[in-house]
């Protein structure tokens, strides 16, 4: 059995795909990376050369997210026949092992028992446009050093057992929480103002093409133009998040464990995901990690 595969689905998001390929492709080997190319885009296929690129039709559909996660679930379960662990998520989500652990994610996963689901703490990389002028031309962490707590992105995304993942990747039907101290998920949606605006333009166009409203579509509300708001105001609001000293996520993990429970009668499990008005400056050791 191979140690780990990485799986994502992407449509046109070249900025985030480059980061995903740099992170997982270099660490796991491109031969162990699986990219579902929604719409069979030429740029995606070119960027992901050496990976396992799976082209699918790109026709707009109001149940896009539901169909997407049904497919990803099936791919994850298939890949588990050949890999001990499968990392699955959106192209703007990267799992990172704290450099203080002294090893890399692949080597660390070789020591992790199978038949479980791992849930990293979610952190959102934010572009402080009042402080960070440098353009991103390579690694993201360095030009960007600020993160905010994002429990919504503490996703059960490393799978090594038979389970079902909910739409959006936020819950699974695995009944125990494994949230290792050194594991993080960095969400990159807000890591760069220009990249954000371009990505939102594309996503607004996708939802417009379905002809469905927010209530009619099984697509994240944030993909719709009417829920977008004014881009610069979104980024200026990051200045108001309360700056924290240090970088200790132990209290966050404790709250995850204390609140872990069944999600009603759905068969899924969850933990509380409160809104935190907090931001941190990443320690120097994270520079260049993604």
C-alpha cells in the first residue's frame, strides 16, 4: 500500500491549483495526486501534468455541490484500496504539519494508524492589505503571515477508513474525533485580494449559468453575486479582528473534543464551530511551508 494520495476538484482556479500542486505534488509525488478537471480546462490539464487528471463535463447544474461530493466520496473510497490515507478537499485548502514536528506530512502519516479520520484545526490565511504589499509569486506564507481562526474549515479531510463525507467536506460518519496537535488546514480563499476578486468573478458566473437562486441551488451561498458584498470592505474588515499573542491552538482543540457529538439523526458527527473574532501572526517557522 502507498502511504497517501491527495484528491481535489478544480475549475479554472489556476492561482490555487499552483499552490495545491506545489504543496502536495512535491511532498507526495505528482503520481499520487488526483485532480478532477471540471470542464476539462486546458490550463488545469497543463498545470497538472504528471498528476492523475480526470476530466469531467462542466455543464452548469443547480445541485453542483451535491453531485461534486457524491463523486469525491466515491473516489476517496476507491483510492483507499491502494493508499493508507487520502487527503481530500477543495483546491484552496491545504493540510500542513507544524514544522516544529521535525518531519513532513507524508513521513508523519507513515506513523499514523489507518482506519480513522483526521481533523486538522482550520486557519484562514488573510491578506492584511493595510500591511502586506508584496505580490505572491511563489510561496504564500511569507508574503502573507496573518491567519484567523476558522472552525468551519476544521474539516475531517484525511481519510483512512470506510465512511461518508458530507457535502462541503465538513462532517463524516466516523464517530471519533482525531485532531492531532501538529495538524492544520490552511484555507487560502482570502490570502490575496486580487486572486480573491478573480475567483469570485468566476464563481458568480458559474452560479448565474445555472439559472437557480440561492434557495434553489445546492451550491454554497458564497458563490452567488448577491451574497458577495464589496470586495475591499471584506479585506478591510480583517484589520478589526483582535490580534492574539503567541500561537497556541490547544484551547481550540479542547473545545472541539468537548463538543464532539452526533449531528442529530443524520449519521454524521460534528463539534461546535463558533465564530472567533481573532487573528494571529504565524510564527517564522511556517514561512515557505505553502
